[in-house]
C-alpha cells in the first residue's frame, strides 16, 4: 500500500517537500511537469506556493493535483538531497 501525504511544502526550484504517513520525508521535483497542461500555470511562484494536502494527494489553487502513488514513486528521500544555496555568494570567504 502506498503511503499517503501528510504535509506538502513548496521549496525553491519547484521542489515540493512531502511528509508521508510512514514518517518518510521526500522531495518531489516538479520541473518536468511545468510544460504540461494545467501544471504549466505553476511556473507562477505565487501559485506554486499554494500547494496543500487534499485527502491523500496534493493540489494547487488552479486545480492541478497529483496522486500519492506518483508523488511517492517519483520523489527521492530528502536526507539524500543536497540543498543548493539560494544566493550564489553564500559560501564565499569574507576576503574573497
């Protein structure tokens, strides 16, 4: 049985951080969906950030949704993910 989604948070670079009912935290990359139908509207960051749990899936204010099976199978464990700095100079030394 596929775990169900307990929480969904929009992250930078069109990632959705998911918490499943089995305790797993996973990241789902939406970038490959942003050229398809109703998902193309999610390029608007404000709309993308409206992601929320609906029953056992996720949905956005424009009606786009994804089922838990796709979210789980196509996501990756969050602990295996390196998060890139949002600001390019964040890792520079002060004297550089």
